[in-house]
C-alpha cells in the first residue's frame, strides 16, 4: 500500500536528472546567447541611463515646476497640483530626492515600454478570438507567476542591473495594458463602427478615428493600472540591482532599520497616489463628452 | 451637385445561417421562412426582392420589425453581403465590387443616416458632420467649410462646438443628416432615421428632408415602420413582410388598391383624404351628376376638395387637368364615399 500512502512520484534520481538537464540546457543557452542578447538590449540600457541622468541631473526647482505643469495639464485641478508639489517637497526634505527621481525614471520607462508593447498586442487581441485564446493564458501566467521565479532566468541571461530590472517590471506591469486595450476596443459601440464602414473608412481609418478614441478611457485605465503595478515592483526589482527607493527598503529589511523602511515605503506610496490621481484625472477628462446620451 | 442615380435591385436573396447558398434554390422554389427555419436552421432575411428606384425619387421601404427592411437597405451599400442577386447602380453591380472599389463607392456614391444616430461622441458637431469628407481625404479647411454649410442648412447653426451628448435626439439626428448631406453623394440611405424621435420632432425632420430634397434631388431610400411617415415622404412605397415585397407603388395605389388583406389591414386607419387625389376618384365628364359649380385641379387632395365644398356649399366640383382643361367631375356624395373608403 505504499502507493496509497504517498503520491507515486517520479523517482528521485530521474527527477534530479530532469532538473539538471533543463538547467544545463538553459545555462548553455545563456552562455552562448547571453552576450548577443545583451547587445540587443543595449539601446534600452542607454535610454534608461539617459532618462535617469536627466531626472537626477535636472535641478529640483525645475522638476517641481514640470511636475506641477504636468499635473495641471492632465487634471486641470489645483488640488492635484498642490498635492503633487507638497508630496515631492516632503520626499526631498526627508532626503529621498535622488532615489525618488531614479524610481520615477524607471516607472516612466517601463510604462512607456508597456504601452509600446501592450497597445499593438491589445489591438491584435481585439481583432480575433483565436489570438485572444492564445494570449489570455500567457497573461495569466505573467500575472500570477511569483516575480522571483522569472527573475532567475532573466538574471542568468542578462546579469544584474537596470535592463533585467526593467524586463521584470514590464513583465509584471504589461498584462493590464493588454487586457484593457482589448476590452476597450471590443466594447466600442457597433453602431458607430457600422457608420464608419458606411462612409467608406478603411481599416486604418476606422482604428484611428473611431476605435482608439472611443476605447481611450478604458485604455487609460490600463495605463493607470500599469503604472501602479510597476510601482509595486520597485522593491522586488531592487533585488536585482535597480536603483531607487527600493534599495533603502531592502537595506532596511536586512538590517531592521524601521524608520528607513517606513520613510522610503511612504515615499513609494506618495508617488503612487500622485501618479494614480494624475492619470485617472486625465482619463476622466477624456470621458467628459461621453455623458448620458439623449435619445 | 452630383447627378442623381437610379438603383436597380434584382432578384435579391438573403439567408442567414451556416451555409446560406445551399438553400437559395429551395427558397426560390417557394419554401417559407418558417419551414426554412424549422428544417435547416437558417433564417430567411430577404426573398426575391425586385425594386427599381428612379433617379431623384424618394423610395420608402416599409414594414414591421422583422420584415427585413433594415437588412434590405444595408444591401444597397453592402454593409450586408447578399446570398444571391444584383444591385445595379450607375451601371455597376455593387455585389461584385472588390473591397477597394466598394470603399470608393461608399465614400462617393452613398451616404447613410442611422436610427441610433451613430455619431462619434468624442467629436464636436462640426467634426462629426465633416467625418465623411475626412474619410474621403479632403483637407481640413475645405471639409470644415462644407460641414459648416450643412450644419446651417439643417438648422443647427451655433451648435458647431457642442458635443452630441449635449444635444437632444432630434438635434443629434440633424447632425446625422448634415454628416450624410455633406458627402454630396447621389444616394442617401436613411435607416429608420426618424423612428427614435418624438412625433412632433419627427414631423419637423420630415419637413426638413422634403425641403432639402427639392434642392439637392438625391435618390433617397427611406426605411420606416410608420405608415403616415411613408405616405408623407415617399414618392414610391414598397411594403415588406417576412422578407418579401408584398406590394409596391405610390402611396395612393397602396391605399386605394391594397394587394391583400394584410396590406388592407395596414392602411385602414390612414387618413385617406390627405393621400387620395381628386383625379383618381372623379367621375368622367358628362356622367350622371349635378352640374358643376366651381372647379378644382386633379392633383388636389380629396380633403382639400371636401373643405371647399363644405365651406362654399357647392354640391359638385369640375375637375381640371394640368393646363386647366376639364377632365371630370367630383360630386359631393362621391367625395364622401371615397373618403370613408
């Protein structure tokens, strides 16, 4: 009755051999292609370095002005503008200015990348149920696989640094962008699409002039989610060498520096709320004219 | 202004289902909609439609919901693919057009107005009206100039910068009409364009359309389920039931000579006095009738003739043709019996 008491598993030797073979294969792969992959990601690395240098190198009053201007342009609300300035001032006053700039640089880059990758995939997914059936389970894996697990192959391939960190963040933050783009386009009023057809719009004209603008509020909700998820990854990405607010938090965990952890944690929360309110206010402004339709 | 075009719909069939082409012959041979659905799980949309629409006329297609009228109008610009048949416009079969040709055809030869307006909510009234021209690739200054002109013509001057959600239903449909007219296409397709509007506003919009038509002279296909609307607007009316045309002709033809009980039932509550012309109910001159007092044109409606007789106490009117020559007589009792049906 041995098979009844304990699950009939693969023999230990075979299991060990299987894991070893896969590990070995991947190690060979990363040894032979790691270098060329690194060259492939070189432009990305340069962009990351550049954006970080710009944000860190720009004098703080200018950054404050820019942040206030951006908040105003997106939300047209004085409350949000003041909240943005006050948050940044507090973060700076408590000595976290540079780390915050590094984190914001990382968030902006990974959000841009997520949009650049997610928007076309989302559009593709909205076009065909078959594509959706293939992509959906991949997105499920991306969202539920513990981030530490996919950090391993990324680090093996690209080592520790900005680019692997960026990849880890994008893998985590990309799914909502794809899902909400797909959803937004699928929810576009079919009557409006029929009208576009009736006036002889080409597929491209239909996409640009009707589908994307009508789906934009939903797509903006996707961007908002992407930003939030990217921020949530800041601390984990710090484990593989991404600089910013995540690193002091890691240091605080290993050395039990309660206050250091709390300050940096609060800074992350502050930045998160700020970016959330700004992007949501922008999304809401895009919806301004879509109120109740009179019929 | 573009020259109006005639539309020739020949032997058009539409069957919805997995393998529609396989059942055309059976339907041609007389299978009913119910049989087709029961035996083959296919839905009969349209059966052997033949309609010739003269250039510059308003053709109304009328029927209750489910009769296939909205399906029919979507075949004219091929938003729906027919199962069999031809649609000849300007010497070309729309059914056989390649995608690029079809797009050009939709851009330049047809414009459409929709029941639910189908405006772009993120665009102002002006940009909505310019949409068709934008799709055609006309540059911005020119298309806005044209759009502004038509917004004014449909009575929306001053609302150019408003958004659809800020307008009432009637005003939104004016935008839909301006968008269609701005295209200057010879064919105007109106799919239950006024069905979503209140009766009073609907009447207003019919007037707008009739006034504009005097000037733009387009070939208009107008779908409606409202008989009064059909009779008021249509030069010609086709009645659709279960996907087949059961009668077509002028409004007067249909009211005076209904093809079957269904049509008769349909038209029995119509105010015949407004539809029936004096010329079609008069008796020939010299018939046994009291001497005529005054005279009235053959194109006048029965109601106008009755109003005159009641007001003046005349017992009989002489009927005159287009050049004033006497063509018949209309005694009062004859007018009353024709009015009562």
